[in-house]
C-alpha cells in the first residue's frame, strides 16, 4: 500500500462513514466497475429554438429519429411501416392519440406489450438502479416487472397477462400508456444540451422553458437573446425595451401578456396618444399575417414605434454610462439631421424614411419625456414582479453558463472573439484585459453578479452581451437596429461578423480554441449556433474537418426561408456522432397523418470501438472514486483505518 499522508487518512476516514466495512467497500467497487463498462448514454444538442415550441417539442419527442430506431430494433420486420409510424406517433403524443378514439381492450393489451418491448430495448444502457430512477413512482413496480419478464416462460407469461388485465380492469390504461411513452423518451435521451437562444422570433418561449424545467438531464449555454431576457427580468430598462420591441416586431404578444403577465397597456395608451394620426408605415410588424384583423398591424406599428424610440434613448443613456464599452458609434439619435432627413453612416449620407419623432427633444435627444419615464417605470415593475419570468430566470441561472465542456465537446453559443491573424480579441473589463476562455469566465461571473446585485451598473453588462462588439454572444461589430429602422437602403445596416466566422474553416483555429479551454485538440469538437446555416446557398454546418459544428439550421420559422431546412440536432451516442438535418414540416399534419418529419444524417465521426461510460467525463470521475475505494479497502485490511463505530457515526445518532 502506498504511503498515506495525514490528509489522505483523514479523507479515508470520512469516506469510511459511507462505506463502513470491507464488504460494503468491495461491493461499491464492483458496482462502479460494472457501470464503467456500460455503453455511453445518448446526448442530444439543440440550438436557436427561438420560441418555436411546436417544432421543438416534435423534434424532441422524435429524439431526432432515435425513437424510431428503438422501434426498429424492437420489432424488425414484424411490424409494417404504418404500424411503426402509428406506434411512434403514440409515443410522441400519447394524450392526444388516446383521446381521439375509444379503443377496444385488445388494442390496449397489444399496445402495452409493444411499448414495454420498446422500453426493454431502451434500458440496455442503464443499471437497474438508474432505470428505477427514471420510472414513474406510481407504476414503478408494474413497469419493472413487465420489462424484466421472460415471455418465453409460460408462468411468467401468465403473470404478465394478469398484470395487463388488471391495468384494464382498474381503468388506468390511458395513464399507464402515457407513463410508458414518457419513459421511452427519458430512456432514449439521457442528456439534452441547449446551445443558446430560447427567446424571440417564435410565439412560445415560455412553453419551451416550462418543458425544459420538467425534464431531467438538461443544461444549456446562454445565447444573446437569452441574456437579453435575463437582463430584462433583472429590471434593466434597455434590455426590457429590446425584449418588448422584439416581441411586438414578431407578433409575440402571447409571450408577453399570457406567458409572463407583462402589462403593456401603459405603452399602448402612450403610443395611441402620441401617434394617433400617424399610421407608422415603417414600423409594421415583421409578420403581419400573425395579426387577427386589419386594425391589429397598425396598432402594433404604433407600439413598435413608441418602444423603438424609447429603446434608442435608453441605449444612448447606457452607452454614456459606460465609456469602457467603446460604443459611441452607436449614438446615432443625435447625429441624424432630422430637419433635412439624412444620416451619415461611415462617410455615406443616407435618406431617413421617418422624421416624425414628437417625443424626442433634439437639444437632449436621449432624455425620456415624463410620459416615457412613466411607461418605463411601469414596465420595470411588471418585469420584476412577473412570477413566471423570475422563475425562468432562476432556472436559466442554475442550468446555464457562458460555455460548457463535456465529453471533449466545447459548447458556446456565438464565438470566441478573434483577430484576423487567429489570436484572441482582448476586452478590457474593470481595468484588466481578458481574452478566450478568460473572457468567457469573467462574462459568466459578471452575469451572476448582476443577478444578485441588480443595480444598473451591473445589469447593463447583460445588454452589452446582447449587442456589444466584443461580446462572445453577439459575434458582430454591431446590431444595426437604428439603421434598419430609419434607412431603407440595406447597405447602411450591414453588420460585419467577427473574424472567428472566417477562421473556423481552419483546423488550427479549432486547435487554438480547444487548447485554451483545456480540451484535447485531437478528439475535441466546438459546437455552437447563433449563425443560421444557409443550406439553400450551399453553406455547410461542418467546418475544419469536423472540428467546428454549427447546429443553427433555422428551427425558427422566421429563418426557414433563408436556411431552406428546419434546424439541426446533433446526436452523440456510443456508436457515432452525427447531425440530423430536419426538412421543413408541419407538426399538426405529421400528427394527423401519422407521418414523421424527414431527417438526413450527416456523419461527423464513427467510433471503431463502442464508447463506454469509462470514456466519458462521468466515467473519469467514477474511476477516481474506484481508486479512492481501493485505497480504503487496503487501509481497512492493513489496519490504517478502522471501520467507524455505529455509536459514533453521526448518521446513526
């Protein structure tokens, strides 16, 4: 036995309280060694959901084809394609399918047996204890007995038939089938990684987050739209104005009013008073078709104009509070020649499409009018008092981060800001320069500081992460909202991407980034979203020989015409890592017709030998645990550590 220091012995004595005998220690070593040989569980990666709940939930329930694969593995050719599709649709939407028609007892018995068979196939990667942890508590015993039974044994077959008959006799068949369907998903997708941007564009971000909160094994990295809403929830006025503007622009009043209980009536009253005779044609919402009648778009246009002007004022105040952000070039409200209707951008003079700004005092253009001040104060109160939004903020803080490293995969939403020569861009924060991983770390810390100390000087940083030129979540020199709002010429609103998005074609760029984050550059991958892959224009999501993987494929309906597809899911299981490229589909039609979305596999990497738990981050932790337990076992046998006496063991007092 190697020499033990006093610190080692003290640690082993503490460990002995959990394993107080040679036999219990040996049993734990055996258990952990067996777990290390199990196949690696399946990880799924999604990005840029942008509130598109119907697409998100269908892709998730489908597990990017993994559920269908489990059905194929369970039944082979013994079921027809139609029968498999019907079973898959039931697994995705059990409540809806069971409510459609009244089924005979024979159908229930057959369906329960088929679902149990799929469950049995899905459990092979799990220990019995881990499988039990995923079972619904009410039906734990019943499901475990059915999964573990041997249908070839006559006695067991009778036993199973008795269980199924009594499920029907007691009238719980619908609830039981629903529990089985949900269990299949939990067994199929062990870990779900969200690579940023839950909010904006689509109509139901709050429903997406509610669903994520109900699922085990979920983590995510923040996107720029996420930190914007997090800053709004913390009460930052510039973040609030941006969040409301985005919601109005994309017709997402449901997210504001029904989802989070945000009262926009003060803004509505103010807008209707200020722009009563102004149709605000340049402020019509992005998707006019989302509005229910002819009057709604014009009302929304007035609200959009009112909140846009307020937003530009609040952003101007924020930029002046923080000269260290070096964003004076975004102070355009006072630079425009409103009398002549022009604005100079980078040496070019453009014609403004709008000069009617009755609430702007051009002697002090960034000052809010008393009426605007009242509106902003009311909005701050309603954002801070929204119970649902504050609950979601806590979840985003607990489960989210600026980046994650898991199983040799580096996840971040936007980019690692870089210079054209491939070096990291440095940013001065609180008098010190940070770049690469150090920049991500300090950004993460400042977000958490702002959550606990919600003064403006802290929460302003979340606005910078939303749109700042050196923000890892923005990845552009600016967000040209002002130019796109007031100038029709698209040349004025060009946004220049960070050099990262050019350099990511080179393997040496990936190696530089992976090394900085402590990831093996030979085995590692960088996974991000943020920039939609325009497949319709020939762009590819896989860069630098598979080192960079961009999984933003346009899950949001607003982006699908640009990308030509309906998003990507990255799947990383024990056999391979691949992208599932989803073709555009209508979830309602897929459910009704019991057809599934079409997905094309893009292979990233195949593993010659199946990956085991011991090949993962969790496996390395278990191996360290085994080493510690082996030391404890030797210490027991050598007499260096004695088994704790039950009378002095705190847990027994």
